[in-house]
C-alpha cells in the first residue's frame, strides 16, 4: 500500500496546482491591440455530478441512469467515492474546482458519492454495494475509478499514478484524463 502522500506530482495536484494565477500584467492595456500570438485553449471545470439520496430511489438505479446519460452524451465516466473527514479527499476536491484546457478534461464526467450523504440517511449498504463493484475494501478514500462502456473498471487513480510515473509523465488528474481520450 502506498504512503498517504502517494507521489510528489500527485500531491501537488491534490493541493490545487494548475489553477490560474494572478494577472502578470502581460495583458494589453485598454485601447491596445492584442498580439497576434495564438489564443490560449478554452478552459473548463470538471464535469462533476454528486449523487445524493433521493427519497426511496435506490442508489443502483440512480447510478445506472446517470451512467447511461453520460455515455449517451459521449462522456467517459469516472466514479469517485470520498468522505468529508478524509484529508486527501479534501485536496482532491480542491483540484476538482480547478479549470483546465477542455481537451484535457471535458470528455470525462465524474459521478461523486460522499460517505456522509449516505450514512446520514442510514443507506450505507447501498453505498458499500456500489463501491464493491470496483474495490473490495471499505472505508479507504479517495477511490476514483474510470469506467468502460459496460461500467467495468478501466483504471483506478493509484494505478494511473503508478503507470504515469513509470512512463515518466506528470501524474496529474488532467494528464490521466487526457490519456483516456477516445478516438
């Protein structure tokens, strides 16, 4: 099992790297013409949908509906299990609030399940049953899994970190997602 820090590159990601910094003064002043340099790629936020208990609707049914909807929209689906008490989950949440070039992340929809949402209404059995599809352990967070078209596991975040580091690539969420791009 990996140490809580996972890797320096991933830790940097989880600490919120990749957001835009303050204006460096390089933009044209009012009335000045913009340079003919190519425009920066359009940036977008992560496509994140949080699944919360709704009346008596079973989680399995809700998940399958949202999975099918995302796939119908041409999205690769990832499922994230997290908990409010988990420090690494909070760092990942910071990253999920960042903007990145659309080509890196816009093709992935993340379906997020937070432990406390389900625990509060005593429906953890549904939460645990869904999680067991891709991981046999309970209570370890975060668990972020990219799914194939049939809802099976393609790769889990820790596996992606190992693979990217071995390839000498930057182990960040946008790098991982960019590599998932469908042809």
